[in-house]
C-alpha cells in the first residue's frame, strides 16, 4: 500500500511540475506561439513542424491534439492540416521523455531554490514566467525521484518482474496495458515517466517496455476522442484520425520494426535502460511520421470511410467560427482567435448597416429582412463571444493579454450597438415605405454623404482592431470630427428646407433620426479605436 501511495504522490508532483513548466513556457512564448499557429498552411509538412514546436512548448501532445480538434471544430483547419499537426505533436511530446531520462535530479533543488527566489522577490512579469518554468522543472524531477524511490522495493517481488517480462513475450497485452494506463492518467508523458522510473530501477527490460510504450501512444488518443464528444462530425474525424495514425504505426513497429529498434537503441546506449526507452520513444514517433507522412491523404480517406460525409451533414459550424473551448488550454491562441471572431462580428454589423441604408434609399423590404437577419446574428455572436471572454479571463494570462481581454468586452458591445443602429435605420425604412415618404435630392445626397463617412469610419475601426494599427487611430478621430460637423450642418440645412416648405414633417423626423444613428455609429468607431490606443 505504501508503494502505491508514494507512486501516486510522485505522479502528482510530476504532473503538477509538467503543467507549471508548460504554463511558464506558454506565457514566455506568448505572441510567438500565436504566430507559429497562424502560419499553418495546407502544407502537411508545415503542419508537422508546427505540431513539434507547439507541443514542445505546451509539454503535452494531448493538449495539442485537443487544440487541433478545437480548430477543426471551429472550421479554421481542415483534416489534412490537422493530421500534420497531430504527427508533429507525437514527435514534440518525446521531449519530456528525453528530459526525464537524463539523470538531472541534482539540478532540481537548485531550480526550485532559484525559482522560488525569483517568484517571491521579482515584480517583472517576464521574470515570474521564468520562475514558473524553473519551479515546474524542479517539481517535475522531484516527482520523478519520488516515483523511482516508490518502485524500487518492487525489485524484491519476483511476481512483479515476471509479469513485466510476460508483457514482452505477449506484446498485445503490453500494448493494452500501456493504453489503459495512459487512458486513465490522460498523459503519455506521465506514463512514460513511470515506465522510465521502473527501467531506472532495473525492473523493465527493453523488450517488455516497447509494447507498453506503443500502448502509451495509442492511449494518448483517449483525450482527443473525449474532447470531440459534442463537437462537429469533422472534429470527431480529427480525433479518429489521431487514433488511426497511432494504431497503424504500432502495427508496423510490432510486426516489422520491433527488432531493429531494439538493436539500434541498445547500440546507442548499451547500459542505461532509461535512455534506451526514451530513445525508443523518440525513434518510434519520428520513424512513424516519416513512414506515414507520404500517405497522409490516404489516412484522411480511411477516416472518411469510417465516418463518411452524409447528405444531411451541415456545413455550418455553429454561430461562431473561431471559438472553441478546447483552445482555451492555450490562452494566447484562444485570445488571437477571439479577436478574429470579434472582427468577424464587426463585418456582420457592417453588412447590417449596408442593408439598412439600402432599405431606406431604395425602399426595399428585402433589405429590411436582411438587416434584421444580420442584426440577430450579431446579437447571438455578442452573447457567445462575451461568454468565451469570461472563460478566457479566468485562464492563465499575462498582464498584457488580460488587458486585451478586458478591452474586448467593451469593444464587442460597441459593435453590437452599431448593429442596433442599423436596425433603427431599417425601422425608419418601414415608416418610409408604409407612409410612402419621399426626400428632396439635397436630402438624399446629404444622407448618402454622412452614411459614407460614418461607414468608412466603422470599417477603419475594425481594421485598426484587427491589425492593431495605431497609425490609423488619428485618421478615425478626424473622420469622427467630419461626421460631427456634417451632422450639425445637415441639421441646419434641414431646418431651412422645412421653413421653405421643401420637406414634410414626417420626412424631416426620419431624416433627423437617421443623422442621429449614423453619428452614433461613428462614435462607436472612435470607442473601438480608443481601446486599441489603450492596449
């Protein structure tokens, strides 16, 4: 019982240390991580490279593949791209196994000491991120030592040694054992850590370790499979693709490459069982990718055969396109995607504005319906984005990222108000159509002119937000001044037309309400630009 308790304690420290180190790495990577994922292309090889780098940063292939499922679910990554990242994630996760296979336990106290000092006495955000990495590194190796000490008494139990040797002689059982252990722990790095701990005590021969290692790689698919529950069918395909890739690789190695990999890793390091297992893990994943990468499109086809596209399968991906809770595991990327979704919401609001003015100028009931449709979509997006921002705000963010999240809350509301003004204009259109009102040529020109300026300002504000272009802020402020000046001028000219009998009271009320709504659209554009300036 004592062995189990100590092993669980060591495992807990190992997992906590790994998560803490990953958190520090993610914060330190920040924009670099966003840029890496942002450079994804349909090129599968690029996807592999991105998968390697991102997984090495976040220290978890499970987290990477869950993130991939999220991207596929959000419709911003296709299955071919997803497979490339999954392949790369399998290679990236071997970094942890390589790290813990070296005898670096003596560094752990030093890392913990320096990490605690930096964390307690430094006020700089970057220094605290480095402190988190050091603390995570120290706790990880402390947990590894706990596990090694916990399993060392097992060397006295002949039955335990015999059972592990039995796995070497019955490889399918070894694969199942690795699959079950990793499926329960939800971390292939942790199960590899336990395997290396056993090997370091001379309890696991390489022949017995390899089948368990193969099972670990299959077991890590459980996380992505669970994360795909409730997602789109394409996201489920991405999870199944991950499983298919690892199963095919395991079959190839068990039937063909098992003996060559044993021979090679023993040649690399004849005496150190822990290093042999870590090297076997790395070689398995690299060779697996090299063998199967040329057949990537066929793996996608296999998955499409398993889960074929049905006629009634909807191509719509919910109301939001870029948001998925799985991506919240990597806050910098979740924030970048939220910004994309806010920009997309802004474009919907702009379409509502366009249709509302068309409905007024051309007395179009069809445009009124389209305005209402876009306004309703914007309202739904507002609720979903605000809910997502609330969850994101509870994530581990840097001060700069937290400030961006806070500013986005208000920006989303400004965009929604623009669509409200579009709806107001469409309601004015209904009055114009119902009462068959008309406007003078001068009034129509003035409406078109102030609308053009107001819409231009809103579009520039959205571009300013999307590109974080502070050089555009002064242009937006100047346009706002122009809109304010036009609003005052046109109100004065309107009074003159009323006095001269060139405009009816009903038409005049609509005209003045239109000016108010368009001037406020420009105000909201300034609010958006002002927050970009504050960022």
